[in-house]
């Protein structure tokens, strides 16, 4: 009973975080602000996948979360390099 309640609390907190960061992504003032919101969104989504993996007992969600985190990290680095090159010129 307590574990199930804890699961719903974690999912609710992460879902609220996703909603707030998504709002920030939509109304961010600048490009870099939106990039940071996107990076935070991917981090929270990875955490949500890990929580789902722990409570469902499915290892597939953990594998998906790891691959998702790697892809998110490389994409943020690529976008940051693109923005850095744009600011220099």
C-alpha cells in the first residue's frame, strides 16, 4: 500500500515538473533559455522512465531510459555547439 502511494507521488511530482518545464520551453525568452528547458525536460523524462522501470519491474524501460539519456546528451551538445558557432559570427 505504501509503495503504491509512493509510486503515484513520484509520478505526480515528475509529471508536474514536465508540465512546468514544457511551459518554460514554450514561453522562454531566448534560444539558450529554451535549450536549457529542453535539456531539463529530457532529464525529467529519463527520471520518469526510471521510476516506471523500478515499479513495474520491466528492465526494458531502464534500457530505454539509458539510450534516451545518451541521445538527449549528444543532442544538447550538438545544439550548444551550433548556437556557439552562431554567436561567434
